[in-house]
């Protein structure tokens, strides 16, 4: 398949999510919590264990004023040694509102990037498993760029969405356990949630940032990796 130009990628935004069935929608919050918690299935726990690679890569660059975008259940905080302000952006409060110990470590919660005051400045903007979900990623990246200090770093971990190994892995693990637990197709949920491929995300970051570096786990090819780690400078 011919590689898309940045103009083609930008023209696709903002995106509209494919709809979920009423059955998927009815149990959406419950399944989201289960997939991100210790009550997940064996396959779900295996996925959480594999995601540690992304968390560790992001935590390697820790230090300074930090903004985490898409903090979810605040499960990244245990990887950080907090020596400065740590703010988070997370629109879904139900994901973290019971995580009282982790909430106490956060300086300020925001529901969206647009809520972060324009005069705020961060040494790091980080994100784990969020960019694949963003409906208007170019606009969100522009806000992140503005919030970074002059020598600030963007550090992002994402699933290798669009790659062969990633697609096979969720079909043989989470997809099967989800079908057994709910009787529903996990593919429809993935289509609704993962609207941006890893390759498109990389190109969008290159469009707005400099010194972009990409690493993949566990083999350095987009079709033979589970996750992708991206760093970039303002």
C-alpha cells in the first residue's frame, strides 16, 4: 500500500468514530474498567503486563514538570519518581475517581487539553495508549506543542495499530476472552476506539515536532511489533 502524504492524513481530521451496537454501548464503562484493572481476564492481565514496556520507556525520561495526556486509571504513576508538579488530562472521571492513593499524587486534573491554562509550561508531555483514540489529533498535538517548555520533550507510547502482529495478538487474546465473557465481537469495539494507526500518528508528530525518534517492541518493524514508543522535541 502506498504511504499516505501528510496532506492526506491531515485531511482525515477531525474523525468520526464508527458507531457501536447498543449492546456494546450498554456495557462500555464496565468493560473499560475491567480491561484496565486487576479484575481483567488472564488475557487482559497479559496485555497489561506487556504494556509495561511503554510505561518503562516513558518513565526513562522522567523529571521536571509533567503533563500526562489520557491518564486513564492513573496506572502510569507507579512508574514515576515524582519530584515536581504532575498534572493529568483525562475526560473520563469514572476511570480514576476510585484511585484515591494515586489521585493524591496529582497536582491538577483537567478534562481536556483546552482546559490547561495557556501560561502553563511543562518539561514533559507524556501519553500512554491514548493517541490512537484521539478524534482530532493534529489539533491536540498543536496544544501539546504550545504547552511544552522550549527544550521540552514529547514522550508517547502507543499500540502498533495497523501492524500485522498487533492485529493478530488482540484477536487471539483479548478478542477471544471478550467474546467468551460478553458474547459480543471485540472487533467492533476496537474499530470504535482505535481510529488512528501508528504510522499516521508518527507522521503527525513529525509534522509538528522535531528530532522525532521511534522505537518498537519487540522487533523493530511495524508489522512485527506490539507497541511503539515515540520521542520528539519542541
